[in-house]
């Protein structure tokens, strides 16, 4: 099983079991031996450490039994570890997040909810991040622990509200990135900076919005054509066609084809 598996199991490292035992597809190791036993299974799970000391004690006991090359999966630290522990953790786990004191995280209950979502949902939500002020960049960690680096210059002031990179927060179950009073939607960030996200989103749109009208809207926007740019066809009619409220008459269809230089069949491929 790879770290991108949709059936990835969650392992919570915490002596406080009750609050976490109801999380779907998860296990809580609340004592050192519990954690040692799970480490010995060498499965590529997502480990969430609420207690770093317990995790490191278990790793210390397990290491002599480790088979060379075993990788434990991914690790999310809710509190930055001792610097001396980082080389070990970064070697044993595929991805490690929350490993620096500058990282800011979602509230724990929201992190648990995001990580419990199906993989194709959690991967598009942000749970951890940090600002690198010297190079004017923002590091964002997704629900699958993949990182995305975006320039701070992408966050433009809106209505007099300016981004404050020193006040980074994550809210709305990973759907919103806050820089002080400034808010940016996670999907807007992903759409601009992740080509794979754009591809997946457009595929879903094509699946959910088939037909001449939705295709016309996508193509029109791509070409920068306005609704009132179709000679002989009102903007209101174009809007109704795009919303799927009506099918164009033959004359209207031909006028649209002439304006775009494409046949109706070609338009529907967009």
C-alpha cells in the first residue's frame, strides 16, 4: 500500500484514547508497547503524533527490530519535536509535517475531520503551513501531507484588506487560509498553482456539465468573448443557453458557430 492509498489508516499517538477512538478507520496507541507493535507492522499509514515523547520512546524500542529499508508512511506532528529527533523522523517516514516551530496548524478537531475524509477530498484541503518571509513565500501542507509553495505576491489586497503574513491561520476545515483579516479560499490557491488540481476540476466539470450550453460557456470564457459579442443573438439568450434553460434554434446555433469559427460538434468538445 502506498502513501496515496484511498484506504490509508490513521494512527493516533496519544495516551488520551476516548476522544479519538470514534474516528473511522483509525487506531490509537496510548502506551509505548501499543506503538511498538504498530511500528512493527511496517505499514504505510498516516501517523498523527499528539505526544512526541511517546512516539520517540516507541521508536527507540522498535529500531533494533527494524528491517533495513522499512518506511512507516507519513507523520503529522502537532507539536514541533526536539531538533535532534528530526533526522530520525525524516528518515523513517516518507513525509513529515509540523516538524518546525514556525508551522501553524488547523485546530485538532478539524484536522481529524480532514484526515478522515476520502483521499481525493483531503488532498485538496490545507492543514498545516508556514510563511518564509525572507523569500516572500508560503508553504502549505495538504491533507495528504504533500507540500505546495506559493508566492505571497498572489494574495492581492481586497476592499482595503491587506494580507498579514505574520498572522497565518487555517480555518473552515482546511478550506480557508487566513493572513490576518485577509482570507483566501484553498480551492482558488490550488487552481492557480496546482496543474493537477485544475485538470481534475475541469474533468469533473466536464462530467457534470455536459452539453452545448456548458461547453459554450467554457469556450467563451477561454476566448475572452462576452455574451453580448454574438451579433444577432442577445446576451440574455446566450445566458439561457449556457445555463441549460433552452437549446439554441438552428439560426441561433449558426450565428454562434460563425462568431466562434467552430461547428457545434467542435464547441461541445470544450
